[in-house]
C-alpha cells in the first residue's frame, strides 16, 4: 500500500522537540525524512534525560522515528556543498534553529531559492516579527507568552504551565499543516515558499477561547461559568479557571473512591444541560429536576459549587471506572483521570497503534506514542529512530559522492 506523502523528500534540519515533532509526522505519512545532525554530537536531545548510559535518550528516540540520519558540519566548506546538493534534491527544508542561525550558515532564502525554486523552507521560531523576534525560546516560554500560563491554574495561585507540550509539539503540528498546504499550492504554482510557525502564535491559537473570554469580560465584567462567579471578583484580565470546563457546559474534576491514597482517583464530570435530569437521578436528587434553583442551565450557574459538591458525594462512593460505566449508560459526558501508567497499559490505545512498542538496537524495547492521525489509505508503521549518522554513506552515495569523496569529507570533519 502506498503512503500519502510517498515521494516527498524532507531535509530535516531540526532539533530538540518542536521541529522534530513536525518531521516525524511527515515521516509517518510516508515522506523520506533525512535528519541532518552535527558530527560527533548530533541533536542535543540524544544525550538529554538519559535513562541508560551511552544510549540515545527516550527524548530523542520518541521524536525521531522513521527518519534517516546524516551527519554534516554545516559550517565547513564540504558540509555546505553536501547541503547544497540536498537542497537541490529535496522538496522541503524544515528547521528550528535560533533566529538568524540558518542565514549565518549561508543558507539564506535567496540562496536556497536559487538552488531550488520549488523548495519549501519551513521554520519554527519562538516569536514572529516584533520586539522578541530574535529571542531563543523553549516550551514553557511559549506557554507563558501565548496566554496559556496566565489562564491556567487556580484563581488564587500563580500562573501555571501545562504538561501538554503545546509550545513545542503544538507548534510542530501547526508547521506540518503549513507544509502540506505549501506542497499543495506548489502543485499549481510550481513554486516553493517560506512557511513560519511562531510558538507564541501557535499557543495563542490553541488558547483562542481565552481571547473570546477576554472580550466577553470587557463587555459584561463577569464570566458566569468561571469559579470566580458568583462570589469572587473579576479583574481586568481573564482569570485562571481551575478545572472549570472551557465551554458552555459546566464541568469539574471530582474525587472518586480511593482518592486519599491514589493521586489519580478522580473523574471529570460535565453537567451537560441535555442530561441534567439523568444527572439528578444518578445522584439521587430528583427534586432538582423541577426545583427552580436548579432546573435551568442559567439558574445552575449560580449554584455550581453546591451542585458539584453533591455530585462529588456520589463519585466518592465509586471508583473512577465504576462511575464511568454508570454515567455512560445515561450519556453523561465524563472521563477518568488516567495516569501515564494506566495509559501505557491501555489495551485500546495499543490496538489502535497510538501506544506502540518499538525495538532499538542499543536501547531494546520501549514504548512510544505512534501517529495519532489515522488514515484508511495511508497506514503508519512506527520504526525506530536512527543512530547518529547511520545513513550518512547511503545518503551521500545517492547524492553522487564516490567512496573516495566520502572518505575525504570524513577526513576533513565535514560529515
Ligand atoms: N553543523 C554546524 N553547526 C551547527 C549545526 C551543524 N550541523 N547545527 C547547528 N549548528 C549551529 C548553529 O548554526 C548555531 O550556530 P551560531 O550560533 O554560530 O549561528 C549553533 O549550532 C546553535 O544553534 P541554536 O542557537 O539553534 O541552538 P541552541 O541550543 O543554542 O538553542 C533553541 C536551542 C531551541 C533555544 C533555539 O534553537 C531556538 O530558539 N529555536 C527556535 C525556537 C524553537 O524551536 N524552540 C523549541 C525548541 S524545543 O523545546
């Protein structure tokens, strides 16, 4: 069976997380991804957070599946010549170096376009044009600058970053989408183009509901679905909403049986208006179905704290999976708080290929997250990440270098 991006060649000049997430996705869709790394060192993540001495870290292996690795010193004359040939033979260059680094290596847009007018040059940077455009940026900086941290956490606590890597992996996803759109446009324009995904902008895109709430707050000075309502005060900016539901259906994280000893014995419970009578029946408060104070969604907003306290009395009598089973019978939207340990062993995620076991020559077997996007005509097989420079000779030979020339490049430290 063919793959969606079969025949597309990616010059993967990415490192750390944001860029590699993007190129890994493209590889899973069938693109030939050639990862360029610095000789002797490689992507810094190979050596970061190591759990086995001398072995590529899980940080690296889990972001670089299905790729080939070539080592090139992009600051040597020989290395630049190899990169020129790669530019001529690839469709897309993806990079996430610090601002200006690619230009300093000599790979300006003008140079690349001259070599290959069909080339798509896709970049992740921390910020777009503006006062911070020259800054280096990591995940949590983007979460803070993109509006996520100021709106995450509890109202009386400090700003908080989330465990989901929305700055890095989130931006990688945005960039992948831009690349696919540019590849499509190229089919009729015949030209490449620059694609930029700034991390601040990507995080803000994922936080757009909070900019919605900012404007609602400015108009009405209150946000009825926020935990600050009705007792607390609202300031000028959207406050942190704790675990309140982001939409028009109030929800909360509630304790379940065993919460005293199990940090994840909790359930997310949504009091969707459509199933309010069922919620009342399940928790034994049938009177609330017609009681004026609770009968309408609008009235309930004034009483969310006592409502969730009463529902929690019920959830605390069940473990999270028992509660799920009962609530699902009534179509009440809810979800267990799953630990990473539980997710790693979840049979359905294994069966769908979202949690995959991979074998690695020096690490042995490990778990990874496979392709979360499922396509009926372009299946994904997750293969291990490459060792540093594993495909250098193979790629150079395909670029037309002879064995002697390759030996010369190696002797010069260019590859
Ligand atoms: N051969 C020779 N030199 C190489 C090379 C190669 N194969 N690959 C990289 N280099 C050089 C770069 O040219 C650069 O040199 P100069 O500083 O002389 O121009 C140098 O290595 C360091 O590159 P860098 O500044 O990108 O790397 P860093 O570790 O200092 O910073 C990061 C890392 C992520 C903060 C920065 O790359 C960045 O801000 N990237 C954009 C935003 C981004 O993607 N952030 C998310 C990262 S994931 O958390």
